[in-house]
C-alpha cells in the first residue's frame, strides 16, 4: 500500500540549514493547539562549532509598511517558542511522530527533530485585505518557523544562515450545530397606535464558506405606517484588540427587495432571502479580514474566531465575527426597524486519510515542495 505525504521544505540562502515540515496549517482546538513538529537538516560544516536555534514567531503588523518613516515601526514580533536544536540539549525529550522517524531515517545523521508548542491564547492567522494602491506587507497576524545559527536565542543571526517558513494557526468548524438563531424586534410610534413587528430566523447557526444563508423574514404591521422595502446583509465584524477603538464592521453580502411591498397597515409578509458572503464579491475592498495567506495560495473571507471565554483574547490578535442584519425602511418620516442575528462562518474539518492515522502503510511517498517562486520539488521515497 502506498500513502502520499506532502512535506514542505525550505533552505537558508547559503543552503546550510534546511527545514522540513509535514504541514503548514496547525489546528487550534480551543483547549489546545497542535504541536509544530518537523526536522532540521544541517550542512556538515555546521556540525563542528555552531549552535542552531529554532523559534516560532508571531508577526503582528498593524500599520502600512510605506508609512514607516522617521523611525516608526508598525510591526511587533512575538517569540512564542524558542529552543536550541543543535547541539541537542540533555533536557530535551521528544516523542517522535511517524513522519519525523521516517525523515530522520532517510535524511541521515545530519537531521535533527524539533517540536514547538503554541500557547492556547495565541491569535489566529488573519490578514486584512490591502487596497489596490497599497504596497508592502499587509496588516494582520502571520506565523513562521525560524531557524538560525547564532550564539544564543536572542542573537539576531545572519540573513544568509537564517531560514523562515510561513505557517498558519487555523480553527475548523465544530461538529455540532448550536441553537437556531431567532430574534423578534418591535417598534412603536409616537402619537400613532399599534406597533411594527419584525421576526428574523436563520435556518442554522453554523455555515461553511460559500454556503447559502437562508434568512426567514416575517413582518407584522399593526401600526399605521407603511413598509416600503426590505434589505438583508451580512456584516463582518473585525476587532483589532490592541486598539481601544479598533472595532469596525463591513458589509460583505447584501440584497434589497421591494417584492411584497409596500406592506400596508394591518397586513403581514413572510419571505426567505438568500445571502452568500464570498471573497470574489469583495476583492477590491480594503480592510476586509481574510484567512491567513501562504505564498502562492488563494484565500477566502476570514473564519469566525472561536474563544474559550470572551476575555481570552490576545492583545496582538484580530477577532472576527459575522452577523445577519435585516432592515425595514418606512420612508423619511417613519425611519427604520433593524434586527440582527450573529452566526458562525468557518471551514469544515478536512477528512484525514485513515491509513495514515492507523500507520499501516508499507511504503510512503513524500513530495518535497520548495517554498520559492519556482516551487522546484522532487520526490523522496520514505521507507
């Protein structure tokens, strides 16, 4: 039986240090984060008198790179994990994964395993979409695994003997649906009898990306006002925790209709409106939150951020949320009536190969993928 492993590889500019990772997406289960495990291969010259350190860096950019003048810097680098990989320290005890075992066997004595653990409060990978005129790195939260030759962990190291491979910290949708979202709002009018009632219900709480959202709208007009049109929209909420006023909301999908309108006094209307929030409809909009992006990979709207508790928010994180808002327009004098319902938008958990989980393969093939512009790669058979 043959099972395919995809292994990501990147070398330092002088080709003396090479990182191998089995994946670049590491899942946050809320109660804990998957460990980052890989293998570091060193050139023979570096085995004599060099120390090699490994780190996991969370880079938080909160301003445009082109605005960094007069010594200003709009980027914070957080070192979430750090250790000496070579020479191996005596206190390091690791339980190797199957992939690490096979890579160590194949790559020889110059290969050394490493494992990093992220804190549960570490922020998710999120990128804010730049404008068409913006240059430089986009704002947001990015992660990378870094290895370098130096005297100690705080040494900056030389660029030629440093390698950094981008990774992502992701969350996937829960397996169970929550309670069906539903709300009822009413509005009465001064010097007018009766009230206007709006009931909004979603067909479920959890949606996957590119899935159609069914919004059930029920209007009961017991007032003497006239409803002239109805609008439904999906709003993306972005909270940049570092700033006190860093909350903003953007409409990522909307629909407006006058079908069934005007709704006269004493009448009612029930209808279903469908919305599909996608990145394709928001490509040119600056500030939209996207899932963390790796080089040469397309992305999508950012997934909802799940927190163990509302106060468990990292100071350097970006919290993303979604809600459906329905508005009734009553004209210039009548004003508006608005109802809002939060929901969750995420990716489903990808299926895993059961053979890999059981570990019953007789031969496994790993495709090494070079993280450079040309993506030069070659096949490696791991026995």
